């Protein structure tokens, strides 16, 4: 009887280990309820596809397609650090994301068009296409930026009659100002309202160096979307992205810093007819 109990214990242990291993894959949010997701951080994660997804999605010339439910999840942030000496080259230093649960772009939709030269162009239309985030550098500096893919327009580098695991969309996007036009700084100044000069300086309030020099700063960024997984039956695609853009300037009060961002993306392609 004692041997039987020991055998039963080991069988139960093996079954537990096998069950845990079978559930070690990534969780599909579509299989979870709201209560399963809330306050867990899963809402900030994009859907993914199995590594074995290597299909193709045929594209007809002259026909427009739609991309829906697109999600772009940043995983790595790098800030360009200026060299101390002129002999040194500027390098990108990896930072830590301080913003929790609200760093991913989601529910993005757009169109995919075929061009005269056979290339494909993806044009972003709308969605949750920007998120204010903050990065912490190793030295303690905090860098704020508007992570975005707003108005992205990316074109494939070669002609293609399908979307496959070699498809790369490369192009530019619009980076809006991190601060709004009515955001007041500690001296009560902003771009569209507030004081003309810094307050709390009655003796030198009209000094030009304390005047309101705020400006509404926007810029351009560039991004590449590299498709690595495709489900031909559902039209789903997934892959990796890399983008470069500038950080916030506090309405022109500071110099922008170059930011490089890497991560994953997911989307679903449908017929737009």
C-alpha cells in the first residue's frame, strides 16, 4: 500500500508539471473575461500568432484592402546620448519604461493600396494612435515623449502580389506635441494663454529672457513594420517594428532627444470592397 501511495504521488506530480508546461504559452486575450484582464496589464499586450504561422495573403492589383484591430506594443526604448568628446560617436542608451499599462497603441485601422510600380502602401487612418510615455535612463534622467504612429504611411521596398513574411512597410508618421497649447508651466506661461512673462519677478518681469517663448512643436518620425507571421485563413498578421522619433520639448523650452523604439505589432487584413 505504501508503494502504491508513492507511485500515485509521482503520477500526480508529473501530471501537474505537464499541465503547467502546456499552459506556459502566451495568453490570448480573446479567451478572457473583463474580470480576468482588469488590473493585470494584459490589456496593454498585443495579440500574437503561433511561430508556425507562415502563410500568405494574396493582393490583387488595383484593389484596396483594410487593416483593422491593429495593435503596436513597444518593448524596448533607446535614447540617443550626445558624446562627451568630439572624438566619440553618439550612441543609443537603453532606458526603462516608467509608464504602466498604457504604452501600447490599439484599435488602429487603415488601408493597404497597390501602387503603379507594384509596391504596397499602408496608410493609417485613426484609432488609439498615440500614448504619452516616460523613459528612465540609467543616470536617473526621465525623458517624456508621445509614442505614436499617427498618419503613418509606409510603402514596401519591392513589388509584391501578396503579403508574406518578407513584407516590410517603411515610411514616416506625424509626432504631435507632447503638451497642449494651453498647458501652463510653473511660471504661468503657455502657447495660447497665461502670462506674457514669467510671474513672481516683479522687478524684472519685462526682461526679454523671461518672456514667453513657447511654441507648438510637432515633428516627423520614421517606422518600419516587418511582417513575420501570417494566418491565411483569418487574415491576421503579426511581426516586429522599429521606429525613430523625437522626445517632448515642453513647448519649445528644451531640446528634443532622438528616441528609438522596438516592439511587436498585430493586425487583421480584410477586403475593403
